[in-house]
C-alpha cells in the first residue's frame, strides 16, 4: 500500500517540556505514550501507544482487574478516572491501596483530560 506510513503502535513526536526519560509516560497533545528512550525537550522521541506496561500508580488508588485507568499528568502516574486526568487504558491486574505500580493495557485511543 503506497500510502502506508507506519504500523502505528509506536509513533515519533517531539519530546515534551522538561524532556523525557526511557519508560516515562507522557501526554503530547491528545496522545499518551511511553518513551522508548530519553530525549531532551523538542528532540524526536518514539512513544509506544499500545501494549501492556508497568506504570507508576497513585498509592491511594484502588484498581480492579479490567478497570479503566487515567494518567495524572501532574503526578506522572496512573489513577482512577477523574477531573484533570487523561483516560489511557485498562488495568490488567488489581492494585490496591499502598501499591505503587500497576500493569496497564494502553488502548492507543486519543485522549483528553476529563
């Protein structure tokens, strides 16, 4: 197909303000993804926008297997959906109060803060 650009599970974007480290989550416009490597602000960086990733979680958030989850772009962690948070996918494991990370399936859907 001559108009095919790329598969789409990984996209290249300019790194956000402050730069980004490998494995860090980021919101760029309406895209959420996980950085494949570190990059300084404005440099090209590959973001994985689908797949399952272990991500930092708000310690007080209680997530059940299959629960929709959202990214808190200020705290840089996964939390329950709520005001100011970006829906990004589904928890692929339960993670209760006190747990600091959770496995999340990123659905690759464009997002906007609630």
